[in-house]
C-alpha cells in the first residue's frame, strides 16, 4: 500500500532528522526544499489518519443505520 | 500627491496590485492572472466565499481605470475600515485568522483551486470577523501538487501561536521583526521540549526546521514527488486541529485583573459612563480611538452607538478579553488591538512602506483618553506638552480624564519613586492642553478628584 511505504519513508527520515545537527543558518540556504520534503511526509501520515477517520465514520454510520436503536449516533465523517 | 498611486503593500505580486484614485481603492488584475481570476469567479468559489463571509467583496469596474497595459480587469474592493497587523492582534485574533486561512484553502480545493500564499497580512478584521483581503491569492489546483503556502502558514500562524501558547504570549511580537513570519528554527529553539511530544508541533515546527536545515544545500528532485488530494486534506486537517488545540489563558497579565471599577464608587462609575456617553452624543464621531482601553468598557459606549471604535491596550490579556467579549456578543463596530502607546507600531518592510505606522492609519474623529494620563506622565516621564501634541495629532476631539496626584492610583505609582513631577497639576494640565485644544466642558466625578473633559483641537 502506498501509504505504508510513505510511512516507512517518514520514519527513516524522522530518525535521520532527530540525529542531524542544527547550527547557524547560511545566507544562501533555500528553506523551500526542506519545507517541500517534510510536507510530503507529514501529509502522507496525516492523509492516512484522515482516511482512517473517514472510513471509521462510514463504518460507524453503516452500523448505526442498520440498528434502529442507535440511529442517533453521530457520524465522525466530515 | 498624484491622484493615482500604487499601494506599496502589494508590489510583490505579479498577478496585480492595489492603487488609489481620487480617494477610492482599486485592484488591477493583470493578464498574467486571467485564467485564475476567471476560474475564481466562474467556478462558484467567489460566491461560496462571499456566502461564508471569508473573502472581501468586490465589484468589477471599467478597464479605463487601469494603470498599465497588462490589465485584464479592474476591481473595486470593499474598503477595510481600519487596517491592522498580526503583531497587533491578541492570541485569539491570530488563531481566528489562521483558521480562516485554512477554511478558505479547503473551500478552494473543493472548487479546484488552492491558496498560493498564506500570509497573515492577507487577513483583516472587518465587522468583527477575519476576512481574506487578497482576491489574487488563488491559483488553479493541479492533482498531486503540494500546498505551496505550507511554509508560510507555519511561519505566519502556527509558529507564533505555538510560542504564545507554550512559551510566552509576548513572543507574538516576533512578527513585528520578522515580516515573513517567525523563522521555524527560531520557533523550534524557543519552544519548550514538551512540545516535541505533540505530533503536530513536532512535525510542523521542530522537524520542519530540521528539514529546512538538512536540505538547505542539497539538490533534491522534489518536483517528481506528488501528493494526493487525500494527503493534502489530511495535512490541512492536521494543521487545523493543531491550531485549535493551542490555548492561551489570559489570567495573570499585568492589567487583566485591574478593575476599572475599583477606582470609583458605583455612583461615580455610573456618572463617568453617562458623561462619556453624553460627550459622544454631542460630538457624533464616525471613528473613535480608545487609548488604554483595558477590556473595552468605555469603548463599548462608542461601538454600541454604531461608531467604529479601535480599542487599544498594551496588555495582551486585556486585548484578548476585549476580543473574546466582542466575538461572543457579535459586536461589529469594535476592533481591540495590542498597542503600546509609548512605542506604537512603526512603518515596516521594504523602504518602510509595506506596513503602515499607527499614526499613518489615523486620524480618528474622537480620542478617548480615560485614566491614562498618569501612566504617560508619571510612569513614563512624558511631559504634558508632548502628550497634548500627540493627542492633537491623532484626533480632532478628545474626551480626557485628568487623574490628580492625590488620587490613590497615582499615589501608588509614586510610592516607589521620587516625586519629580511638580508640574503635574490640574491647573498645569488645563494651561498646557489649552494651547492645543479648546476646553468645551469639564465635569468633576462625584466622590472623586478625577475630572472629565471634552476638548476640541484648535483649528479643527
């Protein structure tokens, strides 16, 4: 699954960063690349969480529809 | 001054710019932005954002008003009654502006567009609510594209909010120094270690800063990496919950527990309200600046009369409470702002022209200066003549409360310092202010030595 691969990438990357050094920034640094890379990784994780929430909401919605006594249960789906 | 002048706040954007002509504000949309502009209006996004009150309203006017040949459209946007900046907002004001930006981005995605920037300066408070004012911020969204404004959102909103919430609310002032938002390495080093335990703050700030550093001098083919729409929605959702989770409780700041009422008997406070209200009705100003407004008790006398009231205080706790109260009541005429009068917002940015100083945004029709003079004259050693000059420069009418040296509040200010203020008397006040202003009325508050004045600037 694509998300799992991204997640594995993310974990490797995060551990790399945790051990990387932080020092003074140089004048010619380009903050754009780093922002781009981290965004892809965070979005992969956040996207997965978002998908789980949506599907969980649907599953809950399905069961609450099929059992009339729990029809008032609200779905988490957005 | 030329009748047509381009505003320096919008020069960075090739899509178009703002200009004024004969006192009216216009926005030129350039040919370069044609496709995006047509999509914004044609897709229904503009209407949807109008329905939610998230984007400033505009009307299209004739192309003959265009300033250059590149013009595709000329717009006449609704005028923002008072321009304010993120370093003048309280915690919740910045938080509401952040949430608005994310809401607009989510809505834009539904219509196949994306925000190309997420600058806090693109948000203004209009009728009590944050509104996006940059109509040219939208680009077509291509599937797989990450959010181009992600870094800017973190720098302009998430980092300062996290610092205000977890480190010190006064760090919101970093926005005044860093015009493109708080650098993430700076935010990361100032935030307490425990913020690394939050997934959102760990990733969007700490790891983000590390990643910027790590890739600063490396060549990476980032363009080939795509990001699904679901991932983008997940990212926005995560940013939204991170922003919402940040809290700041305003208890314990200097003036927050200060009860305006404590200086007066119930009768005197009631009388003060009536006198100020009577003066307001007499002058009938359109714009009031309330200096040292505390939580806005007297500002509301003006705003409840439908007068646009800018309610300044130097204490972040007071401004926060003032804003929360206005938001709760749905007050559309009051704008609480964090301003230290002894060091008001300067003009900043390129050539000092991108963001206006406080004084450039005046003058007001009427200035409220209640129970403030002793803080200026005694706590800050400001001579009465300079205070009079300043007040005359920001408004044509003035409602002023003189607090004599015998007042218990002044006595408290003097309790730990030598009294070098021999010139601080009611008689000296009337003489000094009389050179600048005509005294139209003065009323002593019952059971108090304080005096309320209505003053009119000479020649106004």
